[in-house]
C-alpha cells in the first residue's frame, strides 16, 4: 500500500512538473502575439499559418488565438468600421467615373482610383487602429513586470490608451451610423439597384485589401514576415531571444490529440 501511495504521489508530482513546463506563460504569450512574433516552432509553414490566423484582416476575426490581446470582438468592430467608412469614398469614385465618361464605366481608371483613394487609405487606417491596440497591450504587459513608479506610469498610460481607444471607437461607430442612414436614403430615393452600383467599388476595395495584405505582410523589407522570421531564427540561435511559449503549447496540443 505504501509503495502504491508513493508511486501515486510521484506520478502526481511528475504531472505537475510537466504541466508547469508545458503550460505557456499567458502574459508572455500575449505580448509575443501582439508584438507579431513570427518565429514560433521552427516550421516555416506552420508559423506562417499561425501568423495569418492571427493577423489577416478577415481570417483573424474567426481564427485568432484566444491569448491575443487584440481579440475577435475588437477585430469585428474594426472590420465593420473600415468597411463602412469605405462606402462614401467608393461611392464618390463611382460618381466621378460616371461624370467623366458620360455614364460609361471606365474600367482601368475606376479600379486604379479605388486602389489609390480607397484601399490604401483604409489599410493605413486599420494599421493605425491596430498600433493603438498594440501600445495598449505593451503597456499592460510592462505594468505587470516594471518595478515601482515605472509600473505605475505604464498603468496610467494604459488607462489613457483605453480611454483614447474607447473614444475613437465611439466616434467611428457614430460615423458608421450616419453612413447607414445615408445608405438607407439612397435606397429610398434611387432604389436598390443604385445602392448596388455604389457598393460594388466597396467590395472591390475590400478584396484588394485582403489580397494585398499577403504581399505587403510577407515581403515587406525588415518588417515583413519573411524578414522577421529569419531575423528571429538568428536571434534564437545566438541566444538574443528565448524559446517561444507557443512551441510548448503546440507540444501540448499534439500530445492531447
């Protein structure tokens, strides 16, 4: 009996040690995620899939990691905001094209104008919003590890960022409401067919944005996924950064399956 009891105690102790080693530090993992760390497991394809799931403007709404401080509800709110704010510029592009071509659609000019005056500005707006969320998450993480007054300053700055983000989202949703009212007025005056003509450039702009993301995020020098993944691999080999928590998380998930 004593032997069985000691074996059971040893097994429980070993399980506790394994769980402590395998369970990632949630705060550190959240910081790595919001910092857009690229090198996780050493498998390029696996790391890139995880990166896309966390940072693609559309796919990340459903597939982002639960530990990511930029969670799904915020992503959905940003998605609604940027899509709605694109309606008026897209409609203006359509109206300008019709006016210039005397009601004959200009294919090349319309697409180029949508790309330059709608898609790219909306992508920049989304990057600004995401950078605000990044700063908030960094301050929240630093608050927990910074000593004394520095931690208090980080906490105050975090509260300021929360207020700024809240005000920005409220103002954006106010504009979204106005745009929806204008869209309802267009339907009432010009009919659903007129609204479809105005929304089509918006859909083109959104698809362009989702496709351009892969190119800009993957191949941008210094800050693109390829450049960062290689740099982090070298830093890991030289000891400048530590092993990722996600490697352990993947091991746990694989073992569970």
